C-alpha cells in the first residue's frame, strides 16, 4: 500500500507521537474526524460547550493545535456534581503540502469544522502530450 501524503509518520518529522501540555491542568481530547479529499483536508472536532471566542486554532511549525480553555463560571449554585469542567486540547502533525494560509474554520452547534486546502504545487495536474 502506498504511503498517503497527508498522513505521513510523525517520526519522519522528529515529533513526539503523544500529545503533551506544558501544565498539569486536566484536559479533554475532543473526538476528531479527518477526511482527505482531492481539494485538501477536512477536520471536524466535537467540542460541546465551547464558545467561538474561546476557540484557539493555530498552526506552528507543522503542528495544528486546537485548544479551548474551560469556562468555570456556571449560573446558580452547584448542588451535586459528577463531572468537572476541563479544557479541550488536541494536536496534529500536518504536512507541508497543505496551504495553511487559506485554512477556514467554522464553529456551530458544538462542532468545529476546519478546511485546509492543498497547495497548488501539491495538487495533481494533467500534462498534455503533443504530437511532434
């Protein structure tokens, strides 16, 4: 099976394979779907309860980071709790064949949708053959 250009191995880029944070804060790894199309990459992440203003999506040195700090303010008085609020945090290695400058992110109904198109150089193109 051929190697998929958008899912290259992390060790080829000398990146640690596990996600890490710099603090001891608890975090939730949101469920994510990543789909490769001819146009590029489509990523959807399940981030319920987040606000659009709090979402932080960025790419630095080939690492896509999605983070949302937890909102600890809830209306009313807590009577009983079975879970704690925690921040969302997830990182992915993305290939250089994507045009990060043209990435578009949308957030609606608890779902983050991120579209990152392929760079023009990485897109397949047909070369016409002329009769000589």
